[in-house]
């Protein structure tokens, strides 16, 4: 496996280390070599401490016992997530050189399980729309998506086996699709958010990127041991849902979704085309207003003391949030409750919902991160979502589907996605 260790999945690396075929130090070194070769072009990282990473790896190699399947496995940490050993800038000029006093809850959990903190990956400003310098490794003329730009690009480019991201609108699923990898946005609240910079507390969700669907089962089991482990039903019922936002999808995505829907049926799955009620269309604007309203509160101190160092993107969001009246807030929350109820009824008929993950392939340029319209309502509803690639567009870049499950059915979702991918390839 010389000079190929960085291409291993989490599962492959775990087995290779457990058998003594490779060491954590060798795996980390190959990841560092890939970063050094590609970082000028991809720019996925804000900081990588090679000495610290190798020191952690050597300690894992001499440990008398493996702490978990993540023991000795390197991970990229989105630069929205506090780390005591590495600076955390939240994608903002305001926090250049900021050094947290302690690790976030999720980093603490990773360390307990023996994972190697390789470095911090680029995020958009406060996990909103103002992009960083990261480029899509599949075509550097295109965006990797956001806000978890660096994490998705680093995993796709085999610079690290897995990475942490966050999603408030579409910041896991969208870059996962754009980079042709797997992204899981778990049920809201599954992974601990303490010590991660918040934009919208009722929406912000930690998730994980990997290169295989199976790796997500390993990651979720290790990081959310409280979550009930389950498999998908033996004969799952699937809702093929174009959603009220179908017109936003590119011709490529529409064709890819229709073709994949046919593949699902041909593979023997029970699948039905399903149309959401008009209330779900209104849910998108409601999500935006709730996010804006909460962002105006979360970033009030920064806007008061460092306004000149904030982008127009984030200031415009806060301005919209400040204009959200108590009546509008209540209206949005009431709509969410009604749609939650409708969704529980849908999930009495179906086990999983499948929609497009994005409007299409990654757009040209890095001045924007793409449209999250296909992710917005599902993040608002808090349900678990996973994406994996199903096709390529006209420019040769990947496009993914989004599979959605009921609340707290994350393990069943991963199991189903794995089986679906196997049986439609």
C-alpha cells in the first residue's frame, strides 16, 4: 500500500491498522504528502500542524489497545469548530489567529476515540455564503460548494479519509454532491454542537463527509453511541419526490433524477412518485426567515464591534433577520409544526424519500457556493439526509441524490443508501 494509504476509506484503514498492515503514522504521512502536493491548488485547509498530527499518530501506534474503529484515523475539522491545539477562525477576518481555550464537544469525542486531528478546513464566513479560497478538486474552475467547502474538497481529493462539516441550510449535502462524495446530515441534535460557532441554533447540525456510504455507519456508531442501531426494512417503500422546487433543477439534474428513478424501480424496489403539499413550498421562505432572525442574534456582538470586517452577505442576512416580526416568527414556527405533522403521515406510507441533492453540478467559479434550494426544507424539519453520486452533468462533474428518513432513523438511512447504491450500479 505504499503511497496509496491516503486513498483508503475509513473501513479499509481501520482493518489495515488492526491487522498491522499499516501504521497510523504511515497513513497520516501519506495524507500530509497529498496535502502538500495539492494544497496550493485546492486550498482546502486553513491550518495543518504536521508535527502535532504525526505525534498523535505515533502515540496511537504504541497504544496498548485500540480505543475505537477511529483509532489512528486522521480527520479534518471544519474551521467553525473549536480546537484547543489549533486556531479557529470561523471563516471571518474578525477571528484571525483566534485560539480557543478548549476543544468543542465533538473534537473531545473524536480524541477520546483515538482519531487524529489533522487540521482545520476552510469554511465560508460564519458558515454562510461568503466563500473562501477552496476549489473543487474535480475541476478547480468550479466551486466545491459550501459552507463546508474545505472538508468536502479534502475528502474528495484523498487528503483525509473523513471530515466534519455543519449544515444550517445545505452545507453538507450540497458540497457532498458537488465533490462526488458521501455526506450525512444526521437528525438535528445527534452530534453535540457545543463549542461550534452557531449561526442559527435551531437549525445548525454537525455531520460527516466520507468517500463511501459504509464509512458513515462506522462514524455514526462511534460518534453517536446513544443512537439506536437499526437496518432498513427488507422491502422499503420509497417516495420519489421532485419537490416544489423541481423547476430550479438543471436539465441535467432533471434527466439524471428521472433516469435514476427508473433504475430504482428496475432494481425491484417499491417506489412511487409523490408530490408534497403546497405548504412545503412555503417552508423554504420560513426557514430563511428563522435562520436570518437567529443569525441576527448570534452575530450581534460581531456586528456591533467589527462591522467593517463582515461581508455584505452576512450583513444582509442579519438585516433581514432584524426585520422578522414576532408575528412572522410565530407564523414560520406554526408552519413548521404543520409540515412536521404532514411528514409523519408521509412516513406512515413510505420508509424513505428521495429527491435531488442539488440543482445540478457544481457551478463555474468560486465566487459563490451554489443554490441550496433542495436542502432547505429538510434541514428545517431536522430529518436525517444522506447524499451519494448518481450521474455526471454536461461538464463532467458529479450530481447526487438526497435520501431522507424519519427522525432518529439515521442508521436505517445509511443501510438503505448502501443497499440502494449497490443495487442500482
